[in-house]
C-alpha cells in the first residue's frame, strides 16, 4: 500500500477510536527507522494523557489494525502525548493556543525569514498572526506553514 494511502487508512481507524475515548489525534507519523516501520500516534485528552491512556489506546489501535489488515508487515506502534512543544496543525490549534509562544517555519520567507518565533495573536481567514519581536505582528498564510510548534517557556 502506498505511504499516503496507508496514513489516510490509519487516520480513518484511529480518529473514531480516540473520539470514543474522549481523546483527539494530534499527529500520526508512519515512518521507516532502519529496517523497521514505526507508527507513532500523538494523542491529547483534556486534563492530560496518562501512561494507562497510552497503553489502552495502543491495544485498541493495534487490535483494529490487525483485524482490518491495514498493515501487512512488521511495525512498531508508539502512543504518546504531544509534549510541551506540541505541533500545531489546524486553525483550531492556532486559535486554542492564542498568546502562547510559537516557532513557525514557512515554505517561503516572510519578511526575509523562514523561521518566525513569537506570540500567537489570532487567526483571521486563512492566516495566522504572530507578534515577533523583530517584525511586529506578522500575518502568515496557513498554506505557507511548513511546521509549527509551541515553544517551551520557563
């Protein structure tokens, strides 16, 4: 099965399982590490994700992948919380983390920079607004965001 098709099939299985548990899929990564394929799920739950949550979701997802025969070769399944530097993927993520410090890498430079670090100031239409020390408030079109993460603040 083609990689993108595998990812889409896995998402279709994982998201409803997580929703039934009151959780959300933050990210799903299907990648090769050496000779082995690894499926990594980053899950989120209001109040945080526990080790028991990860183990339960791992069992449920593993069983479902086996029953539906979604992966026909050996793989490792990892389930984790997204951590303090969680990725931001959707407009809802950017809205939810309003006023948080973020690091955004763009596909093309914006005001001469491909990496912008600053505070999320909001979302308007299809653009995310970040207040960066050097530039003031910068609109970043979602279509130009390559990666975005929360920055850890101490």
